[in-house]
């Protein structure tokens, strides 16, 4: 079965925000007299908004409800995006290049409000046939839900789709859903070896993400 559609992750693939997320959430937690647990950062990468806000509230101990934590942190992230959107070099060109040949979708752990803001600022509104937040499916990454839903809405079986991912949980999510996985490892937050092993292709940068390499995946 050949690849007939491509599903992109957002954070760490199109925008370089993992460090921004960590800075904002660590600062927020510190303001409330708390500190990340040793595995908080790695666990939250790929979590949906309800999942990471519950982690900060229930496990880290921020004295706010998960809903309040989510609203606080998302407000701060939106401010950062409006001030300076950290696009990864080549990401917009890569999306447009593949969208000219394949139907493309977005499967992100970011909240809907942030997805829409990023696409507007980057000039990509309307480029993706489908955009999904893990808020809109039962479980966040590493569960396969968001990738399964993206493929369904595109109208293709997961086996006919490729995913472009950077994080451990994202790679696990796409792999569990049955997509051909392209890994673009983040330099600061590289994926775990077991997650990277799920990739059909590992590339160093988005300039390498061409129609030809996608067509050869299967």
C-alpha cells in the first residue's frame, strides 16, 4: 500500500515550542511554590490539555483546578505566540510542498485556540484538510486516538498515511495507529530509543521531507 496522505504534528515539527512550553509551565508552577517532578517534562510531551493540566494540579500540586491551570497556561502561551512565533526553519515550505501533492492533516497535542493561532500567523490556514487537537479525542498521545481520527477524517486507512513526528509520545502514537512514521528528532528533547525505533525514516531536518521520500516509505 502506497502512502496517499500525510499527517503532521505541530509542536517540535512546525514550531519549536517545547522549550517555550517548559519555560512557561515551570515558571507557572514555581509561582505557586511547587516544582516539576523528575519526569514531568517528558510525561507532558504529547499529553492533551486536560491530561497535562491534571498532572500539574493533582500530581505536581498547583493549588488550582485542572480547568484553571489550563486557562492560565494557555493564556500565557497564546501571548508568547502572538509576540513571536518560533517557526522551525523550512517547516512552512515543507507543509506546502507536501500539500501540493498529498492531502495533509494536523494532529496536535496543543489546544484548539493555539492551533488556530499558529496556522493564522504562519499563513497556513486552509492548507490542512483536517486539523485535530488531542482535546477533541478521548486520549492524548502516546495513545493512537488523534492519528486514527485524523486518518478517518481524511478518508484513508492509517496504513495509507504517513506521520511526521519528533517526540517519543508522538512517535508512539503514530506507530500505534499504524501510520508510516517519519521522525524529525528534536535536538534538545530527543526521542527515546524505543520510540525512534518505530520510525520508517529518520531525517535531520525538514528540507529532507520531500514528495519522493514519502512515496518510498511503503
